[in-house]
C-alpha cells in the first residue's frame, strides 16, 4: 500500500473517492490529520468572511481570554471561537440566549474535526441596521447645526433645583438620587416621568423635555437611563428627542447608558456624562467642597476682620494719645501763656534797657537848642560874610569885564566914525552904498551924519 506523501492538492471533487480500496488501488490513503487539513483549506478557500445570525449558547471565557460559544436557530447550531485579539474590541460580552450577529470565517478545527466559525466581529442582532440608521440621522442633524459646540451652554455653578427626565422605576433614577444625596442633600429635585424604552418612548421623552422647558421649574435638566443594548437605548436616538434637547431653554446634561454608549442625545445635550451618576455629579456642586470653600472664606474673613480690628485698635490708641482732657488742655495752654508772658516781659525789659542805653548814647551827642541856634547863627554870619565878599568880588570882576567890552565896542561904534567927519550913504530902502558903480545919475540917496540926515540926487558917477 502506497501512502500519499507531501502536501495534497486541493480536493476538487470529494465524491470521486471510492470506499472500496479494492475498486481502485491507485486512490491515496489519507490520515485523519491530512483529511481535516484538506477539509479546512477547502472551506476557508471556498467560503469567505460572512455574517451569520443566531442565538448564543454554551458561552465560555477561557483562561487565555478566548471566547468559545455556539450560535443556533430553530434548526441547527454551529460552534464559534473568538480569540482574545479580536474580542477585546467588542463593545459587549455576549450572554447565553442573546441574539447576535457575527462576522466570521468558516473553518474546521483539525484536532477534533469540528466545523466552526472563527469570529472576527460580533454585534447584537439588528445592530447593523440600527447603526446605519443612527449614522444617517446623525449626519442629517449635524448638518442642521444641532450638535454645534458653539451652542453649548455652561451649567450654573449653584443650581437651585434639578430636573430629571427618566422612568420612576429605572435604576438610573436611584443612582442619580443617591449621588445627589451624597453630594448636595438639600438640593430640590423634580422628576419628569417618562418611559425610557419601547416603541413610543422617544415621543414621550421629547414631551417630558418640552414640559420641563415650559414649566421652567429647574436650572439644569438631566436626561438619564441606565445601560443596555443599542435597541434598549434607541429611544435616545429618536429625532424628536434630539430636537427637544436642542430646543430646551434649560441646559441639558445627558447621562444615558455606560461610558462606551453614545446616543444622539449625547451630541445634542449641553454636556454629556458617561453614566447617570456622573450626570448627577456634573450637575450638582459637592457639599464638602462648598463647606471647605466656605470655611476657607470664613477663615480669610476672620483674618481680615482681625487685621481691621487690630488696625482700628492701633488707630484708637494713637488717637487716644493725641486726645487731651479739656482741663489738661487748659492747663497746658495756661502754662504756655505764662511762658509767653514771661518771655514777653523779659523781651520788653531787654528792649527798654537797650533803648535806654541808646538814648543815653544819643544824649551824649545831643546839644541844647539855644547852643545849637547860637552855633548855627555864627555859621550863618560866616556864610553871609563869605557871600558878601564873593558877591563883591564877582561884581568887581563883572564890572571890569564890562568896561573892557565897552572899550572894545566904542572902537566899533559908527557914531564915533561919524564924529570924525564921515557919513553913511544909503539908498532910500536902507541899503548902504559901498560901490559907486551901483549908482546911476538921478538916483536918490540918503546921507547920514553924526548929527542929522540929508537927501541928495546923483548927478554923475565915477566908478
């Protein structure tokens, strides 16, 4: 018998084998490992990655972190394995009885010859269709600007009242109330009850949000729900809920699901919290922090008041030192007045002494009026004598000069010339004739003598 050696080629027609070795001795004989390996390769080459839907059963998490389970429907089941490198990216852990969809590669586990699916991705049944609808609605609302970060409003630091939109039977309400009781026990809370799951939950949640906005009873509105599948949270992806949150006049905090759950309500809210408890913590101040801040401010206030009191006391002491009793002030003024009087008396006495000494010194130089008049009379007589002498000398000098000038003038006096026999010839208009050439026969002339005058006519001239 000849064994089939090496790696066999892909088996194209499994029906060609004949169970009878006697019928065809040329057909190779395979080991179980070789057969399973050929079957695995045939499956993996002929069947690509595909989506398979079914109910989870016999779910097991191995120590290695791999998941082993089966999915089944009413007529059959198939074993599945999802290795740790793949299941760590799953957003949930499947449970027995849960309806899921897996994206898997059909294969064969060679060691046992069992047909199985190598799961690459897992999601809850219907999630794909819902997620596509989720993405379409998200793109539409985002294009309208409902998710614009610029429209997000800050939460009030000290809200006077909180509103909660959730189901009264929901565990999320208990979590929120517990967190609020721990953080701020005295903060009033108003619950706007509404179903948070079901076919008409979206419309009722939107109506509750609008009611809260119309009544305006609270400063912050919490929209809460606990975790769940995409189908469970689908009411918070409802377009009516998103639009109601975006139009709410009250700031809205969304606390839907767990940290990995994102709904369209989260994008429309002013603030998204990973859990309902976190939403309560974000919307309410911590009482201990406020008390610590109050203690800190009170301490600073006490210090400030103490500084003010100490400064006032110092100022009071300073003013008290400056403040004097009226009697004491009068006594001080009396003492000062006495000192001033003594100083004035001393100054006056000193001044009188000085003036007396000065008068005494002046008295020594002072002359009696009679003596002074006598002395001035002598001086006046001397001055009069000097004046008479000066006047006589000046008069004699002037008389001598006048005689000299008179002697000089007498030589120039025309009368003296006329007295020697000369005469002055003048025209009738008084002009003196000095040249005979200026005369003509018949001219009338005036002759002036020492004694008298005569009028003549020129008969002839001899220049």
